[in-house]
C-alpha cells in the first residue's frame, strides 16, 4: 500500500471519529450539557449506547438507522455529519503539504461543521468554539508563519489578526446596515463573531473571498429553497452554514481563484 493511500485512509477514518464526537457536541453544547460525561445514550429511550453500536457509519448501517433497544429511528443527520467531516479531513490532507498545515485545516473544518449544524438546529453559533478557534489560529500562525504565506512570525501574526478584524468589520457593517434598512435583525451577531474566527485562520484576503463566496451560495441556494419550499423572506435562514461552505472553498481553492481572477483581468 502506498503511503499516500495509507494516509488518505487514516485522515478519512480520523474524520469519521471526529464527526461522531462533533455529533455529541452538536446535541449537548446548546443544551448546556457536558460533552465528556455521561457516555452516549439514545435520546428517545435513554438507554446507553454500547461501543459496538457507536462505530461511525458502520453501526448506523448495521442497525438500519434504529436504536437497538427501542427501535425508534436515529436521525440520518448523524451520518451526514460523520461523512462530511471525513471528506473534509481527506481534502485537508490532499490539499496540504505539511503536518501543521493539515492540523490547521482539520481544526478549522471541525469547528465549521460544529457551528453549522448547531446553527441549523438552534440558530446560534457557540462562543466557545469561536474563541478556541481564534486562539488556535493566532498561535499557529505565529508558530508557523508560512500558514499565512509569511516569512516571519510577527507578519503572520499580523495577517491572522487583520483577517479577524477584516471579517468582523465587513459582516459587522452588513449586520448594522441591514438591521437599519430592514428595521429588523438582518444577521445575528453570532455570524459576525464566527467570521472573525474564520478570518484568523484565513487571513484578510481569503476572508473577503469567503464572504463573497458565502453570499453567492446563500443567494443561489436560499433563492432555490424559497422557490421549492415556498418560504417567504420572513422565515429565518441560518447564515453560518453558507459562511462555512464559503470558507472551505476559499481555503482550498482561494489562491487559484484569486490568481485566475487577476490573470483574467490582465493584472
Ligand atoms: Zn432507544
């Protein structure tokens, strides 16, 4: 087996296991429960889930998506979270050259999955994950300046902080202007803190690309959702998942997109 294939499998499996843990966090964090104890249990009948029924994807398929004890269905969203996390971990490996770079991206992607699914279910993005992500991104940037495309630690640190600041100001302005124009909260402040954390990872150029990409996905997908589900504009649509999708695209393809854009403009 080639090392490339071996490490691809390792990252994918690590993603599945992390996804399984993120499911626990998505369920417990908004409810103010500990993410460590007690061990997993069925939300319907409260019976404890044994280790062999808690293997990512495999157990779900084997039990045909039902609890072993009470037979009530387990949300397929658990499976979705595990598979998405695994694919993101795999792409972090495929698009990175060094171990710190892989770590930098899998931590970011894990936080994105966590925040997106909590936002979808509860319309909030937890402060804890934003804060942990921000601190991790700033420290890693200073330790490994090349993560921000810099040679010296203080330039990388500045780029990381400037990224957070740029994201915060841009979405903060949109949020402020939107609430003035629409006379209601256009965007939660949670999204503003979320993009500041993303900016600390992405730097100021890519955080702007993230906001543009997220708005584009939001406009297309949000429009389609409204058409098919007949939802009116008053229904709340969480913006977190769009920001997360925009982040993944700009982190993995941002340099190519920006390069292509400037060569297209003949600059
Ligand atoms: Zn049960």
